C-alpha cells in the first residue's frame, strides 16, 4: 500500500509530542474525497487537543481541522481529480485523522471547490480563519454598515481578518491588543481605533464611544467576556468566538449580574455546515483584488510542525501560521 508522511500525536503534551510518521494513504469510500494536501493553517483548538484538553479525542491521531489541496479521488463523482478544494471541521483531526499530512480523506459534503489565483500559503490560511471571522460578524452579530464594532483579541489571525471584513462592510472598528507595539498592525488591517487590553477596558470603550459599542466580537473568551459585556451599549450584541485566553468556562457565572440589562450574548462555533455556506468565492475575489487583507504570519514545512506549534503557543506569528506539505 502507498504511504504518506503525517504528523501523529500518540500522547498529550507539548509541541514535541508531534512526530512525523509514515502512514498508509487513506482509501476513500463512496461519499468521501481524498485530498492531496498542499497547505493547512494552525488553529488554537489543535493546541488544546494536543494538550489532551479536547473531550472525546482518542490518540493516536493526526490533528488538523482544515486543509487545502488537490482532489486525488472522489468515488461518488462530486469532484474531479485535480480540483482545487478546501475543507474544514466536521470531525477533522478529532473523530478522524485531519490535515497534518500529505493526504486527508473527508466527507464530500464538507469540501468546497476553489477558483482562486492565490499561492498555496495564502489559500492555506483561509478556510477556518475566514469561516470564523465571517460567521461571527455576519451570522452571529448581524453586522451592518455604520455599526461600531469592538474586536477583543484583535492581533489573532481571526481578529485581523475580522477587522478587514468589518471595515470593508462599512463598520467603525475598535481592536484590542495587550502590546502597544502591535497597534500599527491593527491599524493596517482595518482598525479605526486601538485599545490596549488590560483585561478591564469597559470604562475606556464606553468613554471612547459615548455609551458603548453596537457589537463586540470576543476572541479571548471567558477571561474577558464579563468585561466585554459591559462594553456594549443597551441592546448591543456580544459574540464569544474564541478562547485565546485559554479558559473554556467561567468558575462562577451569575447571568443577572454578568449580562447588563438588554445586552444580548451569543456564540459562534461554526461546523462543517457553516463552512460550506461561507461565501469563499466572493471573499477570494476580494482578496485577489486587494480589497480584503489577509495576514499570513509564518510559513513552515510539515517537517517543522513542532517549531510551528511552539510559534503558535508563544503568539509570535502576527497572522495565520500556515504549513506547506
């Protein structure tokens, strides 16, 4: 049987537990697609899985909740060999082996064909990053022209993409960072104002906006969500879309105390259905025309997966980390 190189995790731990191994190339069944992976982005959820913190994930496992590449085989005829495609979610890297490999086999209903004139390192950055940014803004927050938006965790790859998307949609964007030296990066990617995040910024945001913002996209998570709720105006909306702060849940949560009266709280946790309905064709056109800025922070090879995970853990990328296979 032909083999492929894959990054396999057999026990939870630090970046060093990711080891390159030779595995058999999967054989797709009817309704599946075998993809020759050309690139994939790293995601924070994979860091949690690697640490052993994701429920219902058994080891050994090939991680990776997304990938882009070329169709190798589609027994059901949904795609042709050589089609450029993207896939994400639907159990990748969790219920079955994911994108950290030269080939991945996924259900056909979680694959999108891409007509794009972009290099692989740029395409590899898009699937999960754009799905989360677009879905949070336009599905969960229902962002409209003229809205005042706060992006908490603005220097994350999703935060940078969200700022660019929101600016293109006509919103006024405030983005946060813990490091003043990152202010220029935020402004370059669509932010109109930058707030240095001390963990308690509600008073500053309310003063800046004269009573709070219309919408808040919180990518930090439970560690900042209480404060983010106080950044929203009356009838404003707050969406938790990430867990960069490394906390999944509150230790104590009193909704009547935590949620200001009339402020609405929602979440975005897009799965494969949301991925398929994300308008990638339109978004790719915006990227190709230079109307939507996408930051690729660092590019690594598959044999540098340990170094890439260390980069993600240290928050050193200033954009999406992409692996080329």
